[in-house]
């Protein structure tokens, strides 16, 4: 099958290639990897502006004349709506509908739908302009959260404990000439423990694959220092979270594909943070595979090209091991360049340590860590005991030292 893939999540791309399909990728120039040419794509096209849908559709039509695509797919929720438009132009099927994508991606729309179904109690306001934001910050209850209406990865998310914090932030951005227009939403801050729920849907039936512990420190509410599968919760909490997320996905109209849903378990029950029509980031699908043997990237890849996969999901998923990813998030203010990376030689990627990745190499810039994409390194570990596995993962990643110049 000839497949046009729009955007990234190369792990699912790799799965399609391993299944014998021919892939052509269109993605942003900013997301190019040095080894893209070695991954097995038949062709790669980079665009400087993936938001220019007219250019994207024109390019897709041009290369369709050469490749005669059978499917158009996207595993990245930034580009799934664009992939639907390309599918329609080429007369090809797509796993998703525009309504499905928007009902999850637009956080205000998500809250509105879930409030009607009594599945969220969070108050929210959409900001139509920077001036409107200032007015609503003065009237909103605290603490509160300000986030992009279609954001991901913890990018540009701020929490304000009180009106003073909010006004300091507002004045600072006003002096910088910020224009937030209608792309931001203010929400009530929800107290509790946060988890993510990894699920797969097929023909409107939802399968909860795993619940993930989000490991954080007190310095940042939104950027995890690690993830752990399975979550350390009891059977009642697992059932409560699973049933809640199933109801949320039904209410939002999700029919097919993987979802990654973040929830906070409060004293009153689960409360949604956000949900995405994709597998989780932060190597969560790899943790799930290590812990219970289910390859979510492979299942997502199969679904995207029209293969039914629900028969590959066990009725009772057994977690035989614990899997942890630990992140290193070195920061520097002012920004500095990496002179060299030390300590990696002491980490043996075998047995219980399954993966070591360095994001910041010699010559790269280390600055403040404001989102998940600015971390320095990670280590993945597995083990029988959750506590010792977590200790191993963090001890390994913290043995890495970035010498800055």
C-alpha cells in the first residue's frame, strides 16, 4: 500500500514500514531529523509552513500523480485536520472526521460538550483578545490556569495562584507587545493527582490499555520529570478513571484511533485536563509495550490504514513489569552551549535499562525549561518493583552531566 503520512510520530511510521508499506512523508522543516533519510521512507517533503493548507494540498496532489496513494494518514494531532482535507481532495478514506479532531483539540469546545453531559465542573473562559484576557483575569477565581486553546506538550501554560501573579504576567506580556487574540483559555485550577489514560477506540468502542503515573516535582505543575506504567493506583481508582475516560470519549464523539487523555483524580472523582487523538508522548507507548506487551504505535498504524485491531487487545490486560522513563532537564539562564556530555558511558543499555537518549549534544543550547521539548535526556528502565525501577531510571539519567560553555 502506498501511504502519504502528514506530520510526525515516526514510531508509527516505522511500524507501517515494517509491515511492508511504502511511505511518503510531508512534514515541517523544523521537525526534520538527521536520520530521516535512513528510516525507509520512499520520499520526504519538508514544508516551511505546515499551516498553509493550500500549499500542503497542492503538494499532496502533485506527488499523488506519481505515487497513486491508497491512504492519507496522520499520527500527530497538529496535522490530522489537514490530513482529512488532503484525503477529501484525493478521494481517499481517512480514519478521522473533522468533528472528532476539533472536539478534542479545541479545549473550550471540549469543556462545553462535557459540561452538557455533566462530565466536568471546571469553569472556563475563552479570551477573544489581549484586552479581554486582562478583564477576565480580574474577574476569574483563583488559582487558575492559562493555556493555548489548541496547545500540547505543556507549551505556554501558566498557573496563577492569585490575581497579583496574573497581573504581573499580564503586564510583562503587555510590555512585550503580546497579542493572544482568541487562541487562549482560562480554566479553574484542579487539585489532585494527575494521570494519563492510554486508550484505543474502534467503531465507537473504547479500550483502556493503560493508566500512567505522571511523576512531577514541586517546581513545575506542567512538565513531568518522569512517567510510570502501570500507575500505582488501587482497583477502585482504576475502575473509576477507566469508566470516566470511556464516558468522556463517547461524549466527545471519538469513534476510532488512539487517544491520550490527561485526568486529575480529585476528592470528588476524575476531572479531565485534556485529551488528544494520538498516542502519548514521553515514550509512554514504549513503557506500555514493556509493561504489558501491547504495541500501541503498531495498533495505531494498522488502524490508520483500515485494519481492525480490537481482536488484538486482550480482554484482561496483564502488567508483568513496571516501566519508567526518567528525564533530565538541565537549565541555564542566561542560555549556554553544551561543551560536552559526560557520564553516558556508565549507563549500560541492557537488562533493566532499555533506552538512553541524549537530546542536547555538543553545540546545542541549554536555556530555561518551559515545556517538555526543552529537556536534555531520558532513560527508560523496567523491573518487577515499581519503586526500585523508578530509582534505577532516575539514578541513571542523573549520572549524565552536561558541561556548558
